[in-house]
C-alpha cells in the first residue's frame, strides 16, 4: 500500500536548545602534579603532604599505645580469671575430700 508520500525526501532533525538554558558543560580539571605526588616539580614536599604524613604517624602512635594498654589490661584480666579458676578447683577438691570421694 502506498499513500503517495513515498516520493518525499526525509527531513533531517536537529537539536534546538531552548532560550536561556543552563550550560551543562563539565568544568572538571585534571589534578596537578603536586596534587597527585605530594611534591612540587622541584621536588619539594607540599604542605598537605607533610601534614598528612605527620597525622598518619601520630594516629599510628596513638593506636599502638592503645593496643599496648589494652594488652596489659587483658593480661591482668587473664591472671585474675586464672586465680579464680584455681581457687574454685581447690575448693572443689576440698569438698570432695570432706565427702570422702
């Protein structure tokens, strides 16, 4: 079936932006050499790099101290539990002797 419109040429479409539309072009810039490496091109460390390094060392030292303190507390707790278990065992042995077992 033909309608007679087969002889017409196709129309090319184009994108028309409405007046006053915002510009959505990305404004992203690549990081600089110093942002990536932490050093300037002359080899001098940046302030942010030095600060991050100091903060990392500080937090590592604080974490190590907390772990060592926790291990002392854990050792004291283990010792107290062992003493309690030993006392309970002695009491149980004493009760068995008194019963003649």
